[in-house]
C-alpha cells in the first residue's frame, strides 16, 4: 500500500471516444492531477491526455480536490477510486470531551470492500481513533502524480 500527500486538482476532459463497438461517442471523463495551481493543473492534464486522446479535446473543469491524500492499491489493475470521509476522534484535554475532525481521502480499489480494507490497512498503522463517516465511488478514472525528473535522464 502506498500513499501520497499532495496538492490535488480534479479535472474534467471532454473528447470523442471510440467505443468498444467501433462507434464514436462524446464523453466527459474525470481525472486527478498533482499540481501547485489551477494553471499548472490545466497544463498537466493537457500534457497527460495528449498521450491518450487522438484528436481534439477540451478541459471543461478544473477544481481543487476535497482531499490531499491518495491511498493507492497494491493491485495495479485496480480501476476504481473511492472518496472516503473519516472522522478522527480526539479528546479535548481541557474539557475532556470528544472532538471529531473530518478528513477526506481518495482510495484506489477494485471494490467497495477492498476500499474499506485499504483504509483499515493504512489507518491501522496509526495511533489515532477514527470512524468511517462515508465512502462512495467516484467517477475518477486515474490519478496523475507529479513525476520528479532525475538528473541525467535527459528531461531536465
């Protein structure tokens, strides 16, 4: 299991896709990119999609993601992403009352049950108490991480 913490943006891209039966259909797909600004997010999604889409496409939406951390599955073929809202439970030292802080994660998994398992596996390594408030499947198709260019790879 691998996680990243990043500045993430959800991007929607519209283009004409050739379907399995050979017909063409105009689709809008949602992706996530790691970027420092809206402008960089738009530039990055254009670069990434240029490798996958032949023909014209347009970026129809770029918005700040509600999560800053992605939990990636060990199964590289896991093709779904789930939005998981967790409530971290702490005790206020002054009042002795429970305090809940909500945090949202993006979780890659094959199924809902595997998403829950992945959350438990990652959170099991922490000492904080938490509850799963909400887990729902998203329309996100892929996450494009920021790739650090290594010295000497010719891409500097």
